C-alpha cells in the first residue's frame, strides 16, 4: 500500500495488462462493455494517486503502445477511442508523464490537430466527450496548459461550448472554468486591479472570448458566456474574479432588459452565485444595485429563485433583502388581497414597496397561475426549512394566505372580487397547487402563529381529508400537514377549551375511519402511517387517547392485518404495535381499554403473521414491532420475555427474507443486553460490576437462559446463512457473548474438545468456515451438537475463532468481485466469445 | 414553427438505462427512468442534473411515464422521486404498478447487502414512490392536465408492458418502450392503431437481427434440461423474480406434463410465487391461449413446480431449480451454484444479461476457476449454457410497427449505434420519413405542421352555400370571412358579425394615387381624353364623366390638375375606397 492508502499495480495485473491493451486495440475483437472501460479508468485514477505515472508508463510500455495502436486505426470504435483519450488524460496529469508522452510525439496525435478532432471519428459525441474529459484530467500543470492554449486546443473548447450534445457542451464549460482558474491561480504573480489587467496568456484568451461573446449579436454565444461566468463564480471565490467582473458588469447588466437574448434565467443564477461569493460584497454597492435591479426587472417566475437565494444569505444589505422578500411574498399577498376585499387582516406587504400588477396578471392567467403559485410555495417551504433564517417572515399572514390557496383549490372560498373570483376558478381542483400548498402548510407548523387562523386551518385540512375529490397523493400530504400541526402545538392547547380539542380529534378519527376502509390501498396505507405517527407523538395526551379508543379506528386497524396488499398489512402491523402502548402497555387505569384489547391476542396475531405471511414487508414490520416492544420493556416478566424471544427466534430461523432474520438478530441482541443488565454484567452502564459471574457455568443465569431460549442454535445457523449481513450480525453477537462469558482473551483458547461423539469442535469450525448449508448441522436428537447445553456452547464460543470469521465475513461482504485483477480477467475472458452473449439485455 | 424536442439521457445509441426527455407543445415528459446495473455508484442512474438546470424538477416536468417493470426502465424511479425530488405525476399500467415494487425491492435487497453501497433508495422510498403512481388501463385516454393526454397500447415484451401515445393538441409522439411483435407462450403481440404520430420513438435492440424462431430456442432449452435430468444431473436456472422465470416455468410445466417426467422442479423464493399471483391477477394482459384455457386450468397454477427449501439442494437425484438473483452474485442462486458447480453432470442455464464482476458474467465468458471470497478456488465443472429469451421486436417487427402507426418521423433508441444506422437507412428508404438516432445528451428537433381547427359561423356557411354550390368533400372551396382569435380558439365569421361581436364601428379608407402625365392641353381636355380612353378599354364597367369635371369608374374617382410648376404636366388623382374594420390590433392583443 502506498502512503496515501492507494494500491499500486500488482504483479498479476501488470502481467494481464498488455494482453488487455492488445485486445482493446484489436478492431477484430467485439467491443468491450462500457462499464468495464469505466472501471478501468477508475482503477487508473487510483493508480495515479498511488505512484508517479512516469513509472507507470515505463513499467508498462503496453500503455503507450496501446495509445499508438488505437491512433493508427483507420476507423477506431468510438468508445475505445474515447477511452484512450480519457486514459491518456489521466496518465498525463503528472507533468513528467506528460513530458514522456510528448517525447513520444503522442500528445499532438491525441489532443492536438493531428488527432481525432480532425478525423471522421469527431462526429461521434462520445469521442468529443472523451477529448474534453481527457484534456480536463491532463491540464493540472503549466506544461499541459501551455500545450492546450498554444496548440489551438482552446479554440476547439470554445466551439464545443455550443456542442449539440448537452454532455459535451457542459463539460467544455467546466473545462474552461478549470483552465481559467488554473491559469490565473498558477501564472499570476502580481495582484490584479481593475485598471491594470495583465492576465496570463491562457486566461487572457478565455477572457477575451467571454468578452467577445458577450458583445456579439448571437444569443447562444451570450448564453454560453453567461453560463461560464455562472459556473466560475460558483466555484471560485478568488479576488481576481471581482476584477474580471468589473470589466464585464456593464455588458451583463444590459441583458437584464434585453428581451432578444432571453437569458434571464441564467442571469438570475449568475447573480445568485455572485451574491454567495464574499468577493462581490464590497463593490461599492454596484453589485447589490444590480441585484436589486434584477429583482425589479425580471418577471416574478425568473426572479423568485434569485430572491429565495438572497433571503438565505447572512451577509446582504437590508434593502436588497426587503426587495427579495417583496418578490417572494407578492403572489401570496396578492392572494390575500384578492380573497378579502377589504383586507381584514394585515397583508404580507406594504403596498408602497411593490407594484402588484405584474403578479396580478400572472395569477389571473390560466397558463401561469398554477406555475407561479407552485414555485412560490415551494420556495417558501425551502425557506421555512432553514434553521437559522436571517430574515423574519410574517408567519401568520403567510399561513393565512396558504390556507386561502387551499380554500380556493377545493372550492371552499369563492371571493366576490373579480381577481379573487378568477383565481378561485383557475385553482379549483388543481392538484399541483394543492400539493405545494400542503407542503408549505406542513412546513409552517414549526413556526409560531397566532391562533386566529389555526381554527380555520383545521377546518380546511379536515375538508381535504373528507373530500372524495382528494387524490391519494394530496391526501397523503393532507395527513402529513394535519399530523405536523397536531403535534406542533404544545399540550395540544390550540383550542379555547377541551371540548373543542375533543371535537377536532373526534372529527379526525371519524374521517380516518372512513379512509381506513378506502378501496384504494394507497389511501389505507397513508391512513395507517398517519395513525402510527400520531400515536408515536401524542400517546401521552389524555384527550388523544380517549378520542382514539372511543373510535372505531383500533378495530379497523386490526382488520387491516388481513389486507390483501402487503404494504398495508405491514403498516397495520406497525400501527398495531404502537396502539399497544395505548391499549395495554402503559395505561393500567385507562377506563376505555377494558377487555376488548387483549395483549395475548395481538401478540398471537403478529406471530402468526411472522410465521405465515407470504411477503417480507409484514414479517419485517412484525420484527420491528417486537424489537420496539422489547426495547421499551413491554414484553412482561423475565420468563414471559424469554418465552417470547424463544418463540420469535424459532419462527424466524427458517425465514427466506434475510432482513427478517436480521431483525430477529437485533431482537436477540437487545434481549442479551437486557439479560446482562439484569444479571449485572458490565455491558449495561447502570449495572453493578460483578467479577465472579462466570465462575460457574451452572450459576451463569444469562447463559442458562440463552440456552433454554435456543438462541445459540439460531446464532450459529445464522453464521452460515447465504445472505452475508445475517452472518455478520450473528458473528457480532457471538463475539459479544464470548467477551461476556469467556473472561479470558480470545487468543487464550482452550484445546478443542469433543462436543459429542463423531463431531468435534474442528468439524463445527470447519463447517462454519466453509459456509456450508445449515443442513450440515447435526440436530440435538442424534449425536450432534446440543445447542441447549451450556457447557457445549461455552466450549463452542471459546474454541471457534470468531474474530477470524468476523474478519473473513467483513472482508468479502461483496459478491461482485471488484478487484482490478478480476476486471482484467473478465475483459480478457470475453475476447473471442460469441457476440450473442452480450446482445441480450435485461 | 412548432417543434418536438427529444433528448435521451439514457438509451441514446446504447442498451443501458432508458430515460428520454420529450418536449412537445410546451409540455415536458420523461419517458422511462431506468437504472444501469453495471455500476455501483451514481453512474447507475441517469444524470438528472441536466433537468435540474431548468429550475425545480416538479415545475419543469409535466409527468413521467414508465413503459414496463424491467429495471433498466424503472430502476431509477424511487431515486428520482424520493431522493432527487420529483414530486409530479408518474404513469404506468396496472400490472407494471403491481410488479415494479417487487423488482425494485428485490434489487434493493441484493444491493444493500453489499458493503460500501451508498445513495440507494430504501424500502420505504419504494413504497412512497409507488404511492405516487397513477395506474392506467390500455386504450384509456388519460388527461395529465388540460392540454396533455396520454394513452397506453399493448406492447407484449413482459406482463404490463405498454407503448404510450403522448398528445398535446394535434401534435403527438408515440414511445414504444420495449415491445415484441410476435406472441410468445404467455404474452400477445404488440399492437397500435394507425395514429399517425408526428414522431415514433422506437426501441431497436434487434435492429439488424431477424431472430431465429423462438420455438427452436425453446426446443433447445428443453432438450438440454431433459438430457441433464435424464443422466441424473441437477439444473440451476438463475432468474430475476419476474418475467423470464414465468415463461420458462410454463415451458417446463408443459414439457413435464407431456413427457410425464418425475424429477422435481422448484422455485427458490417466495418472490416468484407472488409474481405468479400477479400473472393470474392480470390474466387479461396475457395472450389469447392462456386467457382461453383459463377457465379449465390457470396456466400459472403449476402442478410440477414446487416451492424450494434450502434442504432440497442436498437431496440426491435430478432436479431443476429456479433461483434468484439472476446474475449469480448473491443469495440463494449463488449458494446452490457453489454446491453444484463441482459436478460435471449438473448444468447452469443463464437466461439473461450479467454485469461484469458477477459470477454469472465470469462463467458465461468461459472462466472455470473462480476465486470465491478472496481465497477459495471454486472449480466449475458443471455445464454452463446461455439461452436468450428476451422478447424484443426484430428488424421485421420494427418495420411492421412503423407500417401500422404511420408516423411522420421515427427516432431510434435502446440499441447499438451501428445497428441503428443500418435500420435508419432502411426506414428512410422504405417509408420516406426522417429517421433520427440521437446519442445520449443530444437533442433532436422535429418541426411539425399542426392543423389548427377553426369553427365557422352558421350564418357564414349559409351565405356561402346560398351563393355557390353545395359543399363537396372532394372539391375544396375558397371561403371569405373574418378570423377571430378569442379565448384560445379560432372562429371564422362574416365581417358584419365580427364587427358586431367585437363592438366595432366600420371605417372607410380612401386611397389616393398621383399619376403624372405629359399633356400640354387644358385640364378639361386631358380629362376628356382620359374619359374616352377608359370608356374604350373598360367596356364592362360604368365609367362616367361628372359635371364637376371628375371621372368615376365604379367607385373610383379620377380628377386632373395642372402641375404647379410645370403647366405641361398634368397630375391625375386616382382615388378609391376600401371597407375595413380596425380589427387586427384589438384582436391580436386579446389573444
């Protein structure tokens, strides 16, 4: 291993590489799978990190021979040529390797005018892409920079900015940014100032190109240069970017009002990237004046992304912030004013700061209303999710406007004003806006709002939950908003009195009852998820518990354990698991619990699902519920818990879904920790430390319990599971048990002893190492291992080298062989195979 | 001119992951959202950053359409909707919606099993994604929004596979997804009506292949299985949970019945059973034969094929086992393979594609000594067979579909560049339409000539018929009227009606033209001369010489004056009127 932790080329790979190169350069061979070529490049990138590439080239002359051979082909395969260019770029990234390739006169043939760029192969986008990527990899030093700038390569890149392939065009743009940054960064010795711009040669060429493009009449050239500047200011915050900008500011500013260029979106991106760069913050206010001008001149749709970006900035003049806030809030303000004439409450904006006519006309047009609102609502949601937002939003008015939009969308509000009436007509039944508004509403739940609007909020949400016109996706978002609002209010004291609280909760459960019976599985599932979420967060509130238990919801949830759709069964299992906390675990005095909620019945039902459900989701959900119960110590007294774990383990041992088994292993792990805690082993941080626990196997209570519960059988069998995560987890648990039970270190092994006649511990170890099938394990009814015998198990724990097994299991956790040697072998193996094999697709 | 733009992010000149962006009449649609199983990093998904450049995904894209449940067509969907952030509508057929999560879950399970896998979706994400899906029926026109509509057609290939027509106004695109023009054992042939789309985007996997009869391959498969079983060997068939497995099961079941064979056939996981459940549920999507015999016996209720238990792998004697996953890279299929690989009597049949690095890929490329888990060498003595059963249209089938749909343009995807090139020429020659084959990231633009419907007022029609012959479909007739563009519609009405509807007054414009002629005579003599001349040449018109000295020709007025500076030159003022309402300005503003 190299000092950086990267692996240099192994001898085996070095032996294989020449044949691989020869095969790749042989036009008679069928083209290699692109994924193989990509993986080879990944490997070479790692090699470049590990050793100086001139050594790589000298030690492996097949590489330069490969370049030569491919370049000599009259009609090389585009993917092979592209690979060659990219590989050459990776190799030439180190200066002495670059020199080596230059001495061999290969560079000009690869990346210069003698190369593919003047051949028919250039028509293929993958070759152009390979060239750009190759150059990008290569230009990491002055020599390469000089080679590209003086050899005409830079003009090729300028042209490729307008390439018909999106991939090539954007790669060319990134490359120019890289070249400019490298050129200025490495060649500039004297700091620049605006008046004396003595740019290094390469940078000068690029800057001149940008300037010329910006001054041209070509909209596409202007856009390319604006994109380049956007990318540059987004990635580089060096002081020289400011000098560069000052030379172009006037020109760029003119595009704000230039309709023929249609570059407003790019301009917004450009200004936002600049606003994020501290370099532009002290441009005597001219930059912020430009931002303000952009916020004024761009249409609301164009300026909104800029506005939201500005509002997230911590360093920004207050006047610009207010302008951005105006842009963002104007549609919402417009909604409020359209809905309530005269406005009864405070609006979102002071009318003096903005002219709402543009927004009003967008909102009253069918084609733009929904788009503008969706965008605004999404931006608001984004802002609301920012923890330390540097600006105070008028939350109450915002909430009112979002609620108003939701009322428009389901026809609950049809205002008299012409604009309001028009907007409500456009929005009624509009799912897109409904979804965005519900997301924004959910996000607003984290903010403090006045209670006047909260009442109408619940009315609107209930209307959505009840309406037959609500689509499953809108319903899911309504549930989310409802649960977030119910949870957000401390002590659920959002209503004036308890009666009102109870009434709302009753209404919620009433509508939930209906939704749990929906013919649409998505709705049943979302309803169950909603229920689970509510219980998880509100189970300590009396009103909540009482309203829930006096409804039909628990019964209906139980019925859904038999749902034909496995997703719904799984959600019902989870909901039942949480319901148990309310129905019997933590509420001994609950007046409504009574006998109808029977713990044993629920456990039996869940165990039945675990053993019989044909699908993984419900079984996994059962395991999660059992684990949750055990974590919260809800499974009863010790004997009960032991019996419970034992039954679960036996049921799960033969499950075909490895995630179910993994869940069971987690259960076992928690159980073991609980036992150690209970019996005072040091694993539990609160337990008294006892030193004499393992003195006698017979007195070792946890060991006895684990044997009785048949845990060892499950753990040892899991070691040999065909799904590796199961083996790994089992090994982890066994290692933990070993460290508990065997006080001596893992190296201090006792000699192997016979577990029983004919099957010594060597056999067991061997069986485990080979990963043989579980059936090779003898059963305890014959002469095999008695997994319930504490002595045998102690012996097994001491004797099996679990540490080594653990290392083995972790080492090869991936069955897809990723080693470079395997890759080279695979490429070679496909040489000469019939093409038929690779023609098939999935 | 209206245009349709197509940009493949995947499946452009390759058979990787399909993901094609279409812009049609201002609407943006993503066709398929596939995953490449050959990578274990972000390269497995299409590069969605090219869409996010256009602002928020959900604002930019109007909908996503998934053609069928194969992962190279739907594998990136949960990533796209739950991790990248697309929150808009997703459409697929009912069977695809039912089966898609099984395959996604299947793949997730073997992916997260591996170490170092990051940025991959969870089980919950798959569910959340599927809950956003709107399922569609065949031939049902689904209105995505007021302008955009989609319609599914049967595609064969796999259960639930569909071709989709995307229509905005009178412009339309058909995307075939993967399809099969010949029926197989459980599915029918693809079908589409003569919808004459502006563009047909078709797969071209077998662009240059005329495939040998599938019956031959099936016979070959049965022969190999039979021979192995007869000599007491075991046959392992690694499969993905759905698709190929069902086809091969029907094949073996029928053969076992006919030959009265006793060797057991097993499925290795519960997944395939669930798959069979869906094949039963969506029986209407299978072929006619299966549907007909359904009443007597459901073909997916297998008599000979039983669920597999791990213990069975060690049983002596012959057997056939279908085990997942299909590339022999994890789980049960690999475990059974390890047990059976050393015996030359046994056989493994690989019915599908295997990515580099998997055991499946290695044995298919002829490697017989495999290094397992870094140390042990597994010597593969069992026979290794590759049998392709993938159900794609061949060159003949593709041409047949084009003939059926009669598109104005064709665009090839999901194929290799060289083969596409060949097919492209063939299509252009035979159908005289443009054929395109963009690479990934390249945008193809197709210009369309939309026909715009115009309503004609009854009054205008009556007036026209009153003055002319009765309408005849074969003889187009010129009709005069005023075109009003109002409320996104066009109407042709009489000028009077237009004035009335728009509340406009009629204006008269008078045009005057000055003609200079050299005539030294007096003005009235010049007038007289002109009058006589006009009288002579315009015999059929009313030409009058008025007492004030002017001449009229119908409504045209002519006066003569002497030139102010040159008396030898006379200036004739020719003036005429034209009736017109000032409509243009106002109407276009309203539009």
